C-alpha cells in the first residue's frame, strides 16, 4: 500500500504532470484575460460570433445559451446546444469571439459527421463507468495476495480507457479551433491582427488538453510501475 502514496514514482510521473497542468492553466487564463480587454472591431459578442460561424456552415438548429462560471463554455452533443459563460456570451472582445467560435466549431464537427467527436461522444458513458471502478479495483488489488494481481491489472485496463479518451480529445479540440479560425477569417469577422489574438487564446486553451493527456499517460505509467514493483 505504501507504493501507492509514497514511492518515488510520484516524483517521476505525477509531479511533472502537475507542473505542466498548472503552467497550461496559467497560460490560458493569461491569454484569455489579455484579449478579453480588447474589443473586436465589429463589436460582435461571443453569442453573435457563434451564430455567424454556424450560419457560415449553413447550420441553423443549434441553440446558444448563457451559462454560469468562467471558461465553462462547451458544446453538448446530447441536445446539440452551445453553452457560453457570461464573460463570453455577451462580451464583444477578441477572447469572447475566439472561444465562442471554437464551441461553434464543435457543433460544425457534429453536423458534418466528424468521426473523432462522434466516437468521443459514444465513449463518454463507458469512460464514466470505467473511471469509477478503476482506482477502487487497484486499491483492492494492493491489499490482496500476489496471486490476485489480476485485480490490479483489471483496474489499470479500465483506467487506460480514460487515457484513450484524453488522447481522442486532442484531435477534436485542435480541429474545432482550426474550423473556428478558418470561419472567422473567411467570413471577415475578425481582422488579421484580431485573428492572431484569437489564435493565441485557442492555442493556450488547447495546451490544457495536451497537459491533461500527458498527465493521464504518466498516471497510467505510474500505475504500471506500482504493479511491477509489487511483483518484485
């Protein structure tokens, strides 16, 4: 049991992931804060920008609604809706337009049958179920005699589904940002300088998903190392 909490794998695998995740969060907050203070030249709010991106792709059946919090913006494929946080929904800044366009990009992905986002949506219930069981199984396995080590590896196998999900999220997020920037440029919603700012915000946001994927991989490697050390 000491392996799980105090062994050196914490410093080898977990600490670098925590540092990268913190750096990514600080970067996205800094970029969003900077460009949320700069109005866009067309005075478009986030909600208006999302609607225009959808119209640019001839999509008219996706509702856009405000939601509480900050950086809580998301597209929900279950009801085919976009939820924008208050700093985005009604703000006419470069950050607001970039973030809203990104969420509209997810709606475009779904409407156009982009396979990774469809697959990710199918995996959500599976990953939710496996994530709840993974760590309890691993902890139980650590208490059992060595001949029952299959319990630990069953937990690790379930945890690996969450790792797969985090990796699958990367192309979905990068593609949504690419669709957003393309629509903003081709429709003339943002100037070249404003596009540069929106791109910086979206790149910073994308790094949080890279950090999350990196952290999930390192956590999986740590679990495998713990299981291997137990055998020795």
